């Protein structure tokens, strides 16, 4: 599987990593690989720490619901973690990078996550990144639905919440 490095795929991966933090560098690399990220460089414990620190800052974007404040928080991440776009054919086909070719594994991910989030929010809607609406869940999700009305991170949370609402009406 090929991950679109600057679309919904990196936002979904960032959300997954933010919700279930990798505990080791190996776990981070494996989960990135499973999500379709091409791993063409080594990763260290320092990379893991940098990604975890980035995810803390990224969650500020998630938890900020005011559009202007959300944009400001994301602009700060973009300024710190990405570079101006440029064309490259390092792997045999032309595409855009928002980072230098020789960056660390962590910097590759943080550029991908910050630019991917910006493109997701500008193409789908500034409100298309949220926490689950279930009372007992704080997971993050990127809303990629057609209508943009997703409120829950998973079918499981959707169903549990529906059952709770039904039971509350029944016992009222």
C-alpha cells in the first residue's frame, strides 16, 4: 500500500499514533510501515521522542475548535516542521516534498503530519479533525466522510452511544 504523504492518510496515522502512543522505536516504525509509509532511513529513540513531542503539539490543533485558533496552532507546526514545497524525483517519479531529502525519520513524519493535516483541513473543512463524542472515549479521528458529520472514532463507539441513548430514553 502506498500512503499519500500529504492527504488524509498521514492525518489518520497521526491520530492513531496520538491515541495509542508507540512505546518503542520499533513499534513506531512498524506502525508507520503498516500504514504504508515508505521507510528509507534509520530510526532512533530520539526520533521516537521527537514524534511523541510533536503529537502533543498536534493534539492542541485537534482540541482547538475555533477555526482561527486552530489555523494559528497548525501554522506554528508547519513553520517548525515543514519547508517550502519543491519538486523531486529521488525515487524515479516526480512529486512534491515539504522537507529536505536528508532529514531524520522523525522530521520526515512531522513534516508529513503537519502538511497532511493542513491539506486535510483546507480541502475537507477546518472542522474535520476531532475527538470522539462518546462519553468514555477521547480518541482522535480525521473526518473523511462525504457529508462531514462524523462524531465518533469508530463503529463501536457509535453503537455504544446509540445503545446508551436508547436505554436512557427507555428508562426515562
